[in-house]
């Protein structure tokens, strides 16, 4: 194929024109599959690409036939990965956990790909500082808190206020973060499922079990200045992303922002974009996808949010999508 035979597809990106009886987004991904493995000198990254992605798509045509639909996978519990292991109804992470070696290699691969979506160096988190008791940043689904640590290290004016940072994740992740002890003790560590009501909000009445601060409950303007979501949106379909974002929009005040740290793909795909496109194919396996700028608008707007700006890293497809409440004047 040549790059000058590209035509727009439904995902706002371009792909080689093919006369195939399937959705254009699936055609684009299918065209990429035989072209290369996303190889690396790091074996865990190559293993991730081959074992978790390519083997799951090796019988993609059979998966589509079994589903009886030529649409892209959009369910975290019914997708090529769950179908491959004959465990529909379970999320991918549950299936991986059944094989400690596969799970370890997957986690190592993720760690080695951290640099693909940098945390700092191209967005001024320092401007989010608050003068009252209000939270500066809520790291939604933040794992061990590596993003909070990087942000505080890069912005001394924020590092002096650890109590204004909130780390949210599922109970097992929060337990690990507490046990690791890498975060400052005063950082709030809160058990939270991002599909449920966001507790750090403008009119908060109660909190789930957490290292709580009274100000999170009592202040009438307790909505955080920023809600930060890193490397999560690409795991989910458009509909599920909008559900997650709607929970944040409901908690925001007029000057709050949502910050989505993820890959943002170019509208036109060139050879330099192949690693990002490979990641898009990998996420297809799990019912997710990487998105263009228009793709992010598609999930933000139904949630009542408006894209403000895409802040791009100096290399690769890593970026930060800044959004506000629709109609607000942040």
C-alpha cells in the first residue's frame, strides 16, 4: 500500500481505500495487521504486541462471524480477547490474572511504554493552584500515583500542598498505593469506581472510604480544579468513555477542567504514526481505541464538556486533552 491512496474513515483518520464489506474503521485496522509487528528491542513490549494483540486478532474474521456483526468491538467483556479465551463476560484483566507470566509481561510492557504518553513537560499544571482548601487535582484511576508524583516534582508550588491532591482507584490499587508508601502521606487516597458518582464535587455530601479531609465534604465549592485521567480512555468504547466523563462533568464547577492524558492520533496517518496506530490495533482487542482530536470531541460533547485545547508532547502521539464544562469561561 502507499500513503497517497488514503481516504477518510469513520474515526476521523485516514486509511487505505479498500472495497471491503465492513465498517471503514475495521478496514483500516485490518489493513495494518499484516504489515508488521510493533517490534522493539525490549522483549516485554514485543511480547505484548504479539501475544495480547496479534494472536487475539489472528482469527478476527471468525470472531466477527461469531458475533454476527461487522462493527468494531466496543464492550470490555465481549471482545476478541475474551472470545479467544472463551471467557466472554469477564474483563481482560481478569483473564490475564489467571496466567501470572502473561500478566507480568503485560505489566512490564506497559511500564516500558510509559514514555509514549508523558506526564509533564508540555502543560503548566502550576496554574491549577488554589488559594483555599479546594482540591487542586483528582487523579482518576491513578494506580500507584505516579502521575501525582511527577506533577509535584515538576511544580514546586504544588509539591508544598500534597493534601490538595486526590488519588482515586479501585480498592486493591489504593491498598497497593498505601503499602508502597511512595506518595506523600498527606495525599488523599480514595477508593472509587469511575463509573459511579464522583465524590469530589461542588455539593459533596459523602465520601467513600478514604483518607478524608473535611474540606472535601464541607466546602460548597469543593469541586476540584482539575480531574486528571491518564491512559484510561483508550481502554473503552465511545459510549463508555462518555459515561465516565459525564460523572466528572456532574462534579465540576465553572472553572474546573478535565485533563485527558492519552495518545491523540493525527487525522492523516503517516509512517511516523505507525507505533500509535499499532497501539490502536492493540486496543481494538479489548474493545477500546486510540482517538483523533475529533474522536475526543465525540466523547466529550455528549457528556456536557467542550474541548479547549490539545497540548501535544514534543515527540510521538502523546498529548493532553483539556476540556471544560460546555458554555463555561475557564
